[in-house]
């Protein structure tokens, strides 16, 4: 049974992204300027070596290397590596091999070690020293964490076996690539290999299952469904087939699959599918029945909460309350109990039963634990509504003392008319070195000064396993920010409580471009930073499961519709990975939403995430509510949490950089304050 290969086209895009990312790293180096410079510092000379090699001017690279080699250097491994690269490019393979081996012997843990091994394998393969080449590629397969590189190394191993006429071994390797790496363009070579040898490649059921699992994990529902068609029909595989059908909106087929599986999980998914088919009464029946039949199942609490939420949305308050209470009573230790308590309290609040709301919120507001801030904030608001001003102020004060900037602590401070936080000092690489004597740190600083961030980040990766203390995490975070890898910098700083950590966690990446496009489209610069931070963590190559792309995570369909309005002619969706194009379109679209919703941050952000049509519906229904109440009423959990995250980030940017605001952004913040704390 030969599977269709058309679904692989989805994955070819991943390869284009990889190439674009590599090109992007090189594009940040101004080689034209570097090669025209007469500067003789070690950094400037090495930059010219780097640029010569990138442009395949190997003789010039050798000449420049000769100028550097006379001096002691912290980057001896790189000098040897690039000298070998130049020799390789000039066709002196024996010389290149000797230099690569010398580099690996002297610097076995070098960041360019894998590159040296790759070149050695290539040299040995070209000279038909297959056993040595195979040994080298096998070593690389074991070492790498990159799926792409592992697939390439396996491909080379398979080709070696093919050249040696060992068809069974080659078939096994290419079969592994087909099963484990469906995202690569050469995934289907197993079929071609067998065809050339007048045979037919027939993947085993286990290979079909493995391929399906990989695609399922990547969210390629169509490809996974196709692969699972050849897999053993175990209960686990059937469940995944049903989920794929559901994700592809093939609800009747999904329902049929789930109905044929005897398990609480399948029962739960039956209810979810019925919900999507707008058969709400049937879905509620399924969810409640699951609880009755399997009350101890891990899916029972989840099902009851779904049933309660459906009753809630259908405006059946008595039944909704009964089910919420049942979840709290039966599953008090689970997160569903917290969510049920919140919804129960919120129902009382919305019906102006503030005393009852206070009773529900207080249990968790003062007991601590997860979601404490949410309960405490609404305890304060319910107290306010009930006329208990001292109680409200006390609860808001508790929230305002939070050492972190969170959505609810920020709201509390705004209501108390307090400053969010004093501006911390500018983040910078610390003068102390928490890593001790480590050559990777010296190399990082050398390459950062040279402006070759690609190589600097390679050295930073060697430091990551050693970043265990808060001081080390922050120091490494500042290094990544210096090398413009904001995503990793943010991840390292998150969780550390200090002014410097806050500064690193909320960077002003792409500052000049963000400022330009914010002003062009009359947007608060901090709002744009907040959107970028939460959407992509400043990763220009980010792609979401729904195919939103780039810094501001625009869907191709939205970008295609927006581009002509923004004056971009001949726009192609591949341009969404250009920071300038992405920021232009993202800022234009956000400005349009702000105009549509009269400058209201929260509703505009809800439209940015959930679509303007949905946001308009939510606004028409709940627009009269205070904005914090409106946000809690957003029915899409993803959009509701999205708005909270953006507003939290906006508050953080105001705390960190508020003194730097221009007059427009200062007025924008005043408007923001009036909206959030009238």
C-alpha cells in the first residue's frame, strides 16, 4: 500500500523557513562594509574572513587569516576551521582534512565541531572512504538534536549503503527517514530507491504509525490521517484518527469513530464533536452520562465542566450552578473545581448577587494557590459593587503588593492610582562573570563585537547547560539579547524576580522599525511591542499551528486582504518573514481595528486574535460593561487569555520604559487608564 505523497507539500514550507532563517542570520552581517574597511582589529579581520568564506572568496580568506594567525587569539578553533574551509573551497582536500582534524583534536568541544565533522564526512565520501564517512555520519546522528540535521545525516548514510550495493541496509535507513522525518523533501526517496532496483517499498504498519504520530504531533492532521490508514487499528490509533477528523472539521466521521471506541476519552470527544456540530443538548447528555458511568475517570471532571459551561452559555443558570457545584464537591483537588468555582462566582456577580459572589470568591482569594489573583481581584470588585469600599481597597492592596507584573496586579494598581513599578536601570551585560573561566564567554563577546551574531549564538548555546543560578540565567539572557535572539533571552529571564529580569523579559526588539511603523499608523509603541512579545517573542521566523507568520503573527489570508490597503503591491505571503513587511501589515491592521472600536485597546485586541466579526458581536452584547468585565465575558478562552496577556505586557512595558514615552504614547497611556480604571 503506497501512501499519497501530496501531503508532504505542507512540510516543504518548513524547509524554506530553515533556509530563510540561515540566510537571515547572514544578512545581518554587513559584508560590503566589512570588506571595504581597512580596520586591523582582530574582530574586524575575522569579520572579513567570515565574509570572504560566505562569498566563496577563499584565496582572500587565506590572506586575511595569515594576518590574524600571528597574534594569540581566543578563537583559535574558528581560525583553524575557516582556514580548513578556505582550503576545502580551493580544492585542497587533504590540507583541509588535516586542518579539520587538528581543530577537533585541540578543541573537541568547539561549537563548530559538528561543521568540521560534516566536512570530514564529505571529504571521505568523495574519496570513497565509505567506512570512515559512515562512522562520521553515525557520530553526527547520535550528537545532534536538530531533526533537520539528523534527517540529512541519515540520508547520507543511506546513500553510502546504496553506493556499496547494500540495498537492505539502504532501504532500512530510508524507511526510517520516511517514518520519522516526513517533513523533509527527500522523505519519499525510499520509493525511488526500490523503484530503481525494480522493487516496491511497502512501509510496515509500525512505520505508518510512527509517521502518523510525527505528523499528528506537528498538527498536520491531513497527513497524519493518511499515514494512520496503514497503521494497526489499536485503540490509541483510532483515537488519533478521530481527533484528526475532528480537526479537519469532518465531524460526522469523527463522531462515528469516537462512538466505536469504548473509553472515557472517546466518550468525552463524542461530546466535544457534538458541540462542534451545534448539537448542544446531545453534547450535554453525553458529558453528564460520562460522569455517571465513569465518575473516577480523569475525563469525568472535564466532562462535567463542559456540560456546566454549555448550560451557562445557553443561559440555563440553575442547571449550570448545579453542575458547577457538583464539580467542586466531587473533584475539589482538580483544576476543573477552580474553574467551576470561578464560573459560579462570576454568575452571581453578573446577576448582581454580590454577597453570594463574595462568598464563592473568598474561599480561593485568601487561600492562595493557582488563580488566586483572579479570585482576589474579583473579590475586590464584588466588594466594591456591594458597597464595601474598605474591603475592596484591602483586597486591591494585597494584589498591588505582588512582586511580579501580572494582569490582575496591574489592574489593581491602576484602580488604586499607583505607579506600576519604578523604572529599573537599563539592562546590560553584567561586569561580573558568573560562569567563571569559560572560553565560550570570551568567544561570544568577540563575535558579538565583530557583529557576527550567528557565531556568537553558537557559543551562547554552550553556556546554556551551565546557567543554573538566577545570576547565570540573567547574564546569559543579556548575552542572547545582545545577539538579538530575543526569544531565548525572554525565556531565560522569565521566572527571575529582579528589575534587570523584568527589563530582559520585555525587550524593545527591532526598536527603530517598531517606532517607525507605530508612528506611521498612530499606534502606541508599547502596544506594538506587547503584541509582538506575546505573538512571537520577537522571532521573525515564527509560525503558529494555524499558519500565522512572523513578528506580529499574521495569517496569510489576513495579510493578502490587508496588503493592498496598506499600499503594498505584488505582495507574497512569503514576505511575512520580513520584519518590515510584517510590521507594516500588522500595524496597519491593528490601527484599523483601533479605528473600528474607537480606540478601545481590549476590544481591538480581541478582534486581532478572534477576528473583527467575533469582536463586534462580543462588543454589541457586552459593550456596556466595564472593560475588565467585558474581557472576562469573551467566550473564546484563547481570545480572553490573549487580551489579558497583551494588557499585562503593556503594563510591564509602561513600568520599564514609561519615562521614555513620546507625547503621543503618553496620551495613549492616559486613554488606556481611563478605559481600564474609569
